[in-house]
C-alpha cells in the first residue's frame, strides 16, 4: 500500500495550482504509471490533501516508486509531502 501524505513538518502540507488548469498526479512503479489522479479546480473540484493506493499487481521483489505531476501550463506546487510504502 502506498500513501502520499503530509510529512509532519512544522509547515503545512499543500497542493496548489494557478489558472484553472487540470493537474494530474501519477504514481509510477519501476518507470510505468500505475495510477492517475486528476482534478479541475475551475469546475469546483477540490485539491486532494493525500492519496492512497493499494498496489495489488506488484510482484514479490524490490520496486521503485515515485510521483510525477503534469498540467498543460502554469504552476503546480506540492510541498511538505512524503511517499510511504507499506508491505501488507
């Protein structure tokens, strides 16, 4: 199970975008995107404060996970978060 959550630092965790874009966050395992979250703040959507994913297709070996973000233009900021992997 993977969780992108606030890192517990003194500063608040935040995600923000400017200009009414549609940001997308990808969860990548070993170079392949395995999950995607998108939202539109201009359509009344809320920016998520954390993300959780249960990776049921992962094999019993070592994997490398990372977060990638994209949007068409403007600035997308993600601050004071950590990506945590739990083995169940």
